[in-house]
C-alpha cells in the first residue's frame, strides 16, 4: 500500500509525488474506499472486513458504502446456507409448518425464497458455490 508519498512514473520517472494514503485497495475484498478517507475510516472498514471477510464488502457496497448501516445489517443475519431454498425450507421446518410427506416433493423452496427476497423480507448474498448468506430485511 502506498504511504504519504509514492514513486509512480505518471508525472515523470523517478519523481516523488504526494498521493493519498488509500490509493490501493489490497485486502479490502473489493470494497470501495475514497482516496481521501480518514485514517480512522480506513481502520474501521479494515476491521469490519477482517471480521466478516468478503461478505462485509458486499454488505458495505449494498448499503452505498455506509459502514454504520452495514454493521447494523449483521444484527439481522439469518445465517449461511447452501442455497436460499435451503433457508426457506429450514425456516418453515423451524416454524412448525407440517407438510405431508406425499406433498413435500411439490414445494418449490427456491421459488419461495425468491418471493421472500422480491417481497423485501430477506436479502441474499452469494459468496461462493453452495454458499449464500441470508439477512432479514428491516
């Protein structure tokens, strides 16, 4: 990461140029950070991403790079699942919904999860193959 000064060749080879401290984003999992962000902001975002990884970066971007809203979203974290359909099925099982065995193969859990997301009940973030994170919407 560049410090207060950096030796880039854009204005002439070998010249020292004054550059912002946040010119490079290595380790921020793709999160956008202003070049002129304060050192405190950079540290807070780095800590947040260090705690939650790529998921933190996705949530941070979803909330328009608002760190406070991104942190608050984790209060409504429902968990990690193989798919949104697995979440929907587990939710109905936990709620005690009784589905007769003969009908269980006709339920489209993926469609139910999609409807929940479209209705604004949940937010789903896929971070890998067979890895989705579900949040309850406020």
